[in-house]
C-alpha cells in the first residue's frame, strides 16, 4: 500500500475512534423520522436531561443534518403553554448565505457618487 493510502486509512481509523458513540444509535433511530423532541431523544439514549448532554445531542443532531425547532406539535395534546424544543429535517436544502463585500466609508461614498 502506498504512503498516501496508509495516510487515508489512518485518518479514517482516527475519525472512527473519535466519533461520538451516540451517533450510531441516533442514525439508526432517525432514519425515517422527520421531527423528534430533544426530551424523547435523551430518553432514547438513556441519559439525564442536563445542559451538557443537550449540547452533546445538539452537536450530533447538527452533524446528521437536522435543524433545531420549537414546536407545540411534538407534545401530545400540545396547546398554548406546552411548547417543546426538538429537531427536524429541513424541508428545503440549506444554503449558506453569501457574504457582503465590506467597504470602508470612503468606498461607500464613492459608490453613491457613481450612482448619481
């Protein structure tokens, strides 16, 4: 095997070792699911609902392509004050927003003069 092949193999092994063990369980559970509450996911993983576990769950869910939501529909009989947070698959493809060209005050004034 070439040196480059060994390098790719070592990187793959390192990524596999450093991967979160929750990810495999989440991938298997969420294959056909469009939305799920954070509380249900934490119950599924059998971990306490703490800030640390919620942040770890958020990192994994974003890595799987889910987006955070706040919804009444995830709660049984959800009405008015029963709002829960969870995760949903995006309906549309997520695009990165283009960055605006930054100009100084002099550049902005010059562009305004050119338009007039």
